[in-house]
C-alpha cells in the first residue's frame, strides 16, 4: 500500500477500479483497512473493501477491493513523513515478500514509500530496491525503468554523485549487462540490442575527459560480448537516448540514477514503471514518489500504478 500519508492509497483505489487491471490479474492489497477506507471515502468511491486472510480467498469482482489488513495503522498523518508510516511500509513489504517467496502471489507491485520515513523509523535501507534485495538475500540485482519507447537499467542506484566513479567497476557493469539481457528475456524482446552509456562526456574522448570507459566499461562490454550477449558501446550519454527513443536500441545501461531517469521521466512521467531485475519474484512499482504535496486531495494520477500492475502481470521469471 505504500506510505499511508502519501498518494499510494488513493492511486491504488483508482487503479483497482480500472477494468484493464481486473482483466489482467487478480489484485490483492496488503496494507491497512483504516487507511484504504479513508482513500475510498476521499474519492467518493462506491467500491467496497473486502478483508481477506490470504490471496487464495480473493475474488476478481469489479466492485470490490480485496485487502489483507495488517492492522498497523489506526491514526496517521497525511502529507508528511513519519516514523509510524516508515514502520507500516516495512510491515507491508515484508508481508508481500513472504507471500511471493511462498508462491502465494505471482508478483508484487509496491506503492511509493518515503526514504525519510524509513530513516525516521530506524531503517537503513535507502529505498525499495535495496530493501527487497536484503529481504530475499539477492546479491545480483538492478533497478530498471520502462516508459514509452525507453528502457533503462542502472549500474549504481541511490548514492551521491561523487561516489559514482568509484562504484562503477568492471564487475558492476558486467553484472548489469547480464541483468539487462535477463530483462529483455522477461520482456520477450527478441534479438535485443543492448547499449551501454558512458559515464563521461563524449565517452571520455579517449581518456581526455576521464578513463573510466577505458579501464572499466569497455573491458566489461568485451567480456559480455564474448559470452554472446548482444551489447555495444560505450556511447556518449548525450546521444544514446535519442537512438533509443527512435527505436534503434532496446535498452540502455546507465552508470548512475539521474543519467537514466531524467530522459525517461521527460517522456513518461505519468506512465513510467520501475521494476527490479534479479529478485526471485516479479516486482514493479510506479515511477514516482509519495507526492506529499498533492496527497489526500483526490487528484493523484493513477496511470503509473496501472502500468506497473499491467507490467507485473505480463512479466515471468
């Protein structure tokens, strides 16, 4: 359900009233009945909340939302991060992971959480991706985003920009290339074209603007190519996304968070989807945050949540 004080509850309520969602899967919400009832009331929705104890009790009815009520939240503050919300979010995610690992569900879609709320609650995870990898003991994983014609996958995720050059190693780039190939398989992309973005302007200009390409990125590309992975690069970051936008490239491997997310959010801010490659189950998420500034006003756009649910239903491990 995500952060109770953010847009998660209302975009879930809107998304689960969408016929296209009910056509592709049987959705079950993991969260708190108190919060979801408030979201339905906010939206003047006629949908009824049905409390169930396990996913196998769920029924794909058009006028109901099935909820596994964890009962962690009876009072909550709207539009701000709180320690209580941080603890609630973690309890929802842990339950979802438990159900996914037990194969009671085919995948999970995570509504937005607040990194600040997690910190206030005493958790050290910087985000969903790291939390899920830790809870599943997954070592090789990557954050991937899909929006419009763009697909991007990240070598480094949530870290200060000054740390990126040291974190970009041959092994990290190689691992991400392999995960990109796995992502293409999951998305059923035939004969994928995988492109690697450089870290420096002009791809380092043969070492003039930095040697990360020469020492780390090119060796990883060459090794993965020897493994039979259809990969090329490194390409200057200021041109490769245009190629991908035109359809000349299927997926771009990016060296850091904003390198990939800026172009993707420029063209698919309301419909972008984040999914984690490498986990033992399918996990997707809307490509936006808690949006406290518009939360609990009944105006949050559910498009990214709808796309995240549809993609989760499509993907297979």
